[in-house]
């Protein structure tokens, strides 16, 4: 299948990456080239194969439901581009 | 006294223990080398104070008659993918420029606890996406190697751990950490004539390692000898409750058990790795490798891994899919870059921040990942790739009925010139053709130098092992190292 510039813009919007019209035009053939190459996977008969979920058998562990590293507000906020009164701040989202 | 910067990890450790030189002398010598090697662009941040502090601690401990730690006074380089407390950690991306973690990655913490010091944060491909170190926001790393005959074209040190490989080959660090998602330790090791091992998935904690593709990412050591890799790996690996995929297993004594005697071992040669258009020099190198492991006592058998050709396309679905999800966290809110023009809303801020912060290759992979995971395409791409991944892992399982280890070339060519492949993403991806299958199967694999091509550039041999058999991989690596007699080193121009 073929990716056109409209699809590139839609995918970029889903990925929250701003792209210009010229970027989309440049990217469409690039992505088509890569996706075309990837499509050879369709040749493989996988009708009786389970998708891989873990490369090395391992069980998920449980731990006690307790706070391990709490009370670190300032450390958590230390690298924030903008923060006020102990919160991350973002542009207004509700009117 | 000879130059301590020519020594490897084991020699430095032993020399410090015996008092042949002080840890401070070692740290100072490497700090000077690092500061003079700016032309390689191997470091994003230099941290001489860290290395010197570790050295002082070691010298004081020795003076007090204490037992020295396993890596006491050994300075190393740290790939910039590992979070280091108070030291900028960027994954070589603009989006994390200025980010100073308030925590330390488990792997780096283990190394510091073992007495090692840090010379600095090593440059790399942005978010570990690349095979040539040309995607870093902080500029290309230049390989210390040059082609013979007066050709001074700057060469790629491999990627993504290209700062690590360049620094080790140039002897400005004795060893370094790397990470490997599809070959990012092994391919740069091969390009620069050094060794590097990716352990079994789950051996090294991923906690505090900037995530690229979580089901594939593994940390591992890079150094100039197999023994040095074993020493570093012993001090990086181990169970970590903070990583849900960490294996709850004791760390074997890989260094103490090292043996280049391969008697009783069967080594498989996968026929599908004899790809069309393989350069004759790579074929010849592979044959020499076969002769060396036979000489070390191994029996060599041909095996088949029938789904090999599908490994790369499966990888280029799975890795971008996981990356598109992992990199969603860079939103300009909690850390890193924020781009926000007057009057813009939150959605505009996300899109502008990510457009400005991510490099071209990172964006390309996020877009591919987003596309293959999007509604209507998920099963055709992602589920199919994960099924093919099962088949690739089964290929290896089946091969272990006939052999204990596999021997292949590490990369399909020697180092190429910077710029030579950067215009064609697919040509670049093909560099990982021999390293990606074992990554998809989570297997331990290492690259060791096998010789030089006719242009005087290093070529690497790869050994792949069964899950958890790092010892077998290291032993075969040692057998090759003992027979290859690789002593070539790049002549200093930096």
C-alpha cells in the first residue's frame, strides 16, 4: 500500500510532531520505500504461530503495595521546563 | 614507565592493586587524553572530577590497607543513554539538552559501587537510532581509524555506541558502556577493532537507561579484550527489582572461568548468513574464524536459520513501534525542551516541542512506528512481525540441537565514510543484517576483532550463544582473540 502526503500528515499529527507541507512531501516516498521493503513479511506463513511476548521466559513479580520512594516533589519537578507552586504548568486547556 | 593509557581494564586494575602506579596517575593520564581528543567528538560531556574522585578514594583505601573493589580506580566512559545523577544525560538529542537526572541508572551505579570512575558521557546516535553515529544532535563522532594510502576521509565509528567505540579504539578510555538494540554494541566494536558483548536480554537492568525499544534494549560492555569485557559485564549485570524484565539470577564469575579451550564445543555456521554480494574479504575473514575455532578444539557444523532474511524487516516494525510509544514521554511538560509560541495551546506545544527536539531519523522511526500501530494496520504489521519474531527465535532453538554457539561476521563491510550511506535509510539499516536476528531472540552475542581489510580497516567476527551462555560466547571470543593476534591500532591524528 502507498502512503501519500495526507497520510504522512495524519500520522505526524497522531505522533504529535509538527511537519510542514514540504516535510510531508519529502517523507512520503521515504516512508513508502521503507514500508515497501517491510511488506515482504507478508510472504511468511504465520497461521499457526503465536506472536512473541517475551524473548526470555520470565514471570512478572509482585511487590507489596507500599510507597517506596515518596516525598520527592522537588526532585521530580527539578527538570521541568516550567513549574509553579509545586506543579508542572502547561498552557491553559479549559476555558 | 610506559603509557598507562595503553593498558586495558585488567592491567589497570592489577597495576593499581600492586602499586605499580596509583589510581590518581591513571585517572590524570586518561583525563589529559580525553581533553586532547576533541577532534573525535567522542564525548558530549567530560567529567574529570568524577574520575579523579574515584581515584582518590581508591588510593586512600589502598593506603589504609583495605581490600580494593573489583574496578577500583579504573576510569571508564559512560554512553549518554545512561542516566547519571547531576550530569547531563541527553541520549544525544536536543529534546533532552540540559537534562540532569536526579537519579543514577542501575548499571552505572553498579560500576561506581565497584570503584570505577567516569571520564565523561559518550556521544552516540540520537536515542540509539543509527549505525554510523551521524544522527547525534551534538555532531558526528569521527572514527580514529583512517583508510590507508593517504585517504583522510572521516570514517564512521559505527553506531549507535559510536562514541564508546571511537574512544576505546583511540585509547582515551580503557573501556566503556554500550547499549545494543539491534547491533549497537557489536557493529561499532567491529568497525573500530575492539570487543563488545550484548548479554542475554534481562541480564543488565534497563532502569535509568533511556528507552528506545524496550523488548530489545540491553546494556553491555565494550573494551579492547575479551577479558576486559568479562570484567566489566560482571560489574554491570545482576538482578534489579526496578526493571520488571530483569532476570533474577546470580552473576556468574565470567572472568575467573574464561577459557580459550573449545574442545567438546560444536560451533554452527548458519548458511543463510552467506548473503548475496558479501565482500570476498568478509568471506575470507569468516573462514579464518572457522579455522581458529577448529584449532581451539571446536567441531564446526553447518546449520540453517531459515527465517534470517525476515529479521531486519521484522525489526524495523518492532523497534519503531516500541520507540513511538516510548518516546511519547517527550512532551515538553516534565523535562527537556519546551517550544511554545505566544498564543499556542497545549497540542501546539507538544507538536512544536517534538518537531524542534527530535532529529530526522528519530522522527522517521516515530512516524513508521505510529503508522504500523495505527488502527487497521496493527495486525498486518505489528502482530505479523511479532509472529515472525517467534519463528526467528525458533530457528535458533532448532539450531541448538546441533551446536552450542554460532559464528558469523559482525557486519557486512568494514567502516564506511561519514555521509556515504546517510542519504539512504535502507542502505544504513542493512548494516545490522547479522546482528539483528540474535537481538530479536534475546541471545548473548559478541564481536571480536578478526583482522584488517586491504584498506587497513578492522573487521569483526560475531559469536552468538544460547540464552544465559555468556561464558560460552566469551570463551569462543577468547579463542579467536588468542589466534587473531589483533594488535593494529589507529595512528594518532587527533
